């Protein structure tokens, strides 16, 4: 059966691509960091179920990020980007969101 990769390899690649895209467009290191975190966490719910994975990944990411000293504004940016990264249910809401979507959709690894 052919399926797309959603492993740690995929999330690491998406995190690095998101960071690279933001850097290439001149965004500061803080914005790049937000993109990297969103990239690492964007498919976290795929370990449970692929249906509505973007929305549920956002919820899980929020619960994890609440435990760290991250400002509410930064947490909202990351969680909103994660929740909107799937083209069937979300939309581009910021530069970080756009970079995450592009990075995710350009990884066409499959097994």
C-alpha cells in the first residue's frame, strides 16, 4: 500500500523547510523559530488518526505548548498555523502558515 510519510523524518524536513522559506523571505529569527516549532508539531495527531488531523494536531500542540513559558501570542501563532495546514479544512492565515503549508505539501515522500 502506498501512503505518504508522516514520520519524524517528515516533520523534521517540514520544520527545516519552513524555517528556510521564512529566512529566504527575510523574516527574523523569532518568526523562523515559530515556523520550526509548527513544522515539528504539525502532524502530531497522525499517530492517532488522520481524519481532521490538522485541527486535532493544533489541540494537542496547544496542550503541550501550555506547559512551557511561551507567550500566548506565540502559542496562538503556532497552533493556528498547525490547525490550518491541511488544504481541505484550513487556509493560509500568516507568513508562517504559508511557509508551513508550502513546506508540508512539497514533501512528497511515500512508501
